[in-house]
C-alpha cells in the first residue's frame, strides 16, 4: 500500500499528503513507475467521469476539452511537460550530453510547442470521432493500459541520469517479478473487461510505438529519463486511440 501511496503522491497533484497514511519514506518513490498503472485507474475515472457529466450539459466538443483539462489539473501536466521536453531534447540534441541537457532545461522550445499542439489536436479529434459512450469506455481502458506499457521501459533501458542530476531527484527501480504481475493486472484488467474483443487488436499500436521509442532512446541517450516516461505514455495512449479509430472505421 505504501508503494501505491507513493505513486499517487508522485503522479498526481491531489492533496493525498494531508492523509497520515500517505506519509511514506523517500525510498518508496523509487518504485512509483512500477505502480503507474494503478494511478491510471484514478486519472481515467476522473477524465471519463468528467467527459460523461460535461456532455450532459455542454456540446460534446466542449466536453472533450473539459475532460482533457480535468486530467491536466490532476497530474499537473506532468506527462505533457515530459512530452515537450522529450521532443525538444531529441529534436535539438546532436549528442547524448546535449540531448540530456536540453531535456533538463525548464524552457520550452519549438519542437516542444509543436509536439503539444499536434498531440492535443490529434487527441481531441480522435475522441470526437469515437462518440461519447465509446470514448468514455476507451479512456477507462487506455489510461492504465498505456501507463503499464510505458512502465516496462525499466526492463529494457537503464536510467540515463544519476540521482543528483535527475530533475525529480528520483531514480526508478527496475521492475521485479512481483511488480510486473501487479502492473499487468492493473494495466490489462480494464482493457479486457471493458472493450469488445474486436477492439483488442488496437493494443498492437502502442506496442509498436513503445518498441520504436525504446530503440530511439537507446540510440540517442543509451537509457531513459522521467521525461521519456511521460512521452512514451502519451504517445502510446494516442496511438491506442488511433488504433481504436482504425478498427471502428473498418467495421
């Protein structure tokens, strides 16, 4: 439970710190990525619930924007910040050291701005195409699923920085067999239970994106950073929505 508490504290901006049982030692924050999929249940529920409620009183297009905003508020735009830093670093960095330095810089560059514009534009259009009921269902499945997929990064790459140079001052611990099992359960359960069988093929899209990003990170920085984790999650999630849309189009 302390590992889950640490993950909720790290990946959200909700005031869990006010609850006594959420006062966990710093060592537990090394495991937060292994319990990322658990946090996905919370963020997915809030986003899907917001979308559903907002759509009852607002035009669907506006409800999508409100739903996106709800997740940004809960997470403090943590993952979106990582996406922008990732594109700035990998777009402007010519060496490993330069790429890591750009990613650590708090200023956003051209690549980062463009990446956020296209990310939000595509996310909005894909949700708009799905319709309210299917969009809510896919949100509940996609968020924990893609956080689970992104969390597997620790099994394929080492952390590219040390604890002193890390922006969060945290170096994630590699998944153990136990945490892999826990992450699989929380990541795949909504996907299996909520989506119809023919939509299961959409998982190919985030897996393909994950593998491509792993190869890119291995080539450019020989590892990963916290920004990379956020970028991998968002790009995998976006590709999952794209996969659902393709399957829906072909039906």
